C-alpha cells in the first residue's frame, strides 16, 4: 500500500487545512477494520439523511452516539456474561466504534433503535447568509418617484 505525505501541501497553501485533513483520512483508512457493523446511508429528502446501522444483540444501554468536532461517533460495548455456553455463536456482539465525518452545516437531529437497527437522523441546515438569494435590479428610468431632482434639493 502506498502512503502519501501531505505535509508539504500544508506549507505551500493557506486555508486549505480541511482538504489536507480529508486526504489524510482517505489514505489512512483500513478497509478491513471498517466492515463491522454494516450500515446504510439513505437520502430521505433534499436536505435530510438517515444512517442505519445493524446492531443486532445490542440494547440501548450498550450503544453510544456522540458528535465531536464534525464527526459522528457510534460505539457499542456489550457486557459479556460468563454464564452462557454457546454451541454456535453467529451474532457478533463485539465492541465497535464507527466514525462518520460530517460536512459543514450537517447536524444530528435524533437517533432511534428498533428491530436491531440503529437509525440516526441528520439534516443539512444552511445559514441564511449562505442560502442563495435574488437581488432586485432597479433601473435609472424607473417611475417609482424615489428619485429626487438635483435642482430641487439645492
């Protein structure tokens, strides 16, 4: 596997720290560690998303959903009970931590757990300053009466 050093990029640019961090995250991911638990990301509307994670065997008390520094962190740890003897153990209840990096202005609005699925609702909330807006164009020859004759003022 190839590794890339983006530290030279940081010395030559100003204000592109997020791009360098993103490139470091992408190149540093280990695909074998990211296979459990399986998940889906669904677009429910223009500005809303739902992350569904298969968490069979975990209760609400075993699961944790946190948002820290533009990252959604879902983790689980199940207390092992020593009094059970399994003939076959196919349901994985091992501890895990899965991170999702959130884009700017994406907020987590809620989480629910039912039927072995953890559903996390997200919404993209653009501030008013970033929303597109139309600027009215006024002409010089408008008949609105707002123009004042220069001779009348003096």
